[in-house]
C-alpha cells in the first residue's frame, strides 16, 4: 500500500520506468555536456591566444582632428614608389583611458584618385572571428551528436537488461 504512483505505473507499464530512467539520465548528461562543451571552447580560446577584447573591435586609425601624434615612422604605401612618413603612435583625445594607439602593420594604406592617402578596406570579416565561430559551432554539434548517441546507447542497454531479466 505504500507504493508510489510512479512505482504503480511502472508495474502496470514497464516502459514508464524505462522512460523515467532515460529522462533522468538525459538531463544529467545534458548538464555535463553543457559544462564540458563550454570548457572545451574556453580552453580552445585560451590555447589559440586570441584576445576577445580586440576580436570584436575595428582597427583604430589616426585622425588629425581628434588624435595627437606622438611618433612617426616610414611606411610603404600602395601606388607610391617611396615610403611615406605616417603617424605610428598617437593618443586619442576622446579615449578616457589615455592609452596610446599604434599603427597596425596589417592595415593597408593606398593612394587614392584624389592624391590623398586612404586606409584600404581590407577584409570584411576577421578570419580569427570566423575560425572561433567555426570551432564553437563544431564543438556544439559534436556535443549534440554525442549526447544523442549516449542516450540511445543507454536506452538500448536498459532495454536489453530488462529483456534478459524477464
């Protein structure tokens, strides 16, 4: 008389107990896989050396109207035969941190049709960001596939154990 409703239901329908066990297993497995996948993504970011602070920011360019140049250097400019003297290090007056900004070597400087220097357009999407997103997507997909496989395997093991017990 002290049997619970779940035990009574499992006596009437043996699949009810199986479904409850698989549901509990899948919830535990899902919690573990979420933590494990996040850990793999964080370790991947750490191992790659990508700085998330600079990953989503646009490259900073020198502007004579809002910046103060501290140091100049010579740079090769597309469309010009000789190197051109450009600002290499500057302070952005609108930046409250007061940190110095430096010229990034991967930024392309081109001579425009108006005989003025312009920053090249470069890539529209940073390849580091694309690689990070592809890695995170692959980890998530692998986690989902492995979770489904482990749940199916657990269900088959329980069913075979119940079948052998009868």
